[in-house]
C-alpha cells in the first residue's frame, strides 16, 4: 500500500518532539539534583523548577510549545494525507512544501529557544511557521470543501 508523502513531515515533527523531550530531561534532572530540589507533590510545577537556571527551563518551555500549535499541524497534515490517499494530489505541490517548511521552522524555533532564546528571533520564526500553517489550512479547505 502506498502512503501519502504528507505523512513524512508528521513523523519528523513527532520524532523532533521526542528529541526535545530527551533533551529536557537530560538537562533538567541533573540541574534538579545540583539544586537539591525537593519533590514535594503539593508544590505547583513552576515552584519545583523555578530555581533552575533559565537555560534548563528553556528546553521544557519548548517541549510544551511543541505540544501546542503543532497539534493543529498534525490535524491538517493528516487531513491532507487522507485526502491524498483517497483522491490524490492533496499531499503534494504547495501543500507538501508548506508542511516541510513548517517542520523545519519548528525545529529551528526549538534550537533557538533551547540555546540562546532570542525572543524576537523566536517570534519571527514562529510567525513564519504560523503562515505555513495558514497556507496548509487553506490547501486542506480547498480539498475538503472543493474551493
């Protein structure tokens, strides 16, 4: 059975999210040990990690960001993949280009946030990725609603 090319960017972004998850714990656990953080279940998470260096918290912040807007990407990309397998062409052309640009921009966003965290740069990358998502949504709307 042949699959839609639209599935590849979905798998890559999921894999990247897992890389960030590993990076988060690879930096957070040692930092919590150094800070002698007490794991008190009555404390909110922000208090548990509030004493950690910002460079450690940035990885967790980015992992959380990868659980937010990309969920819309997954829904649209999977919609296009299903439409592509049903009728063809929905997972190619501009749609696949936008999907790959979205994934690449989200990876760059992660690297910026997890390392230097320059907010204006991060915001610019986020906005460019969001525009890709708008384009993908329009592409899916054209396919689904016959526009």
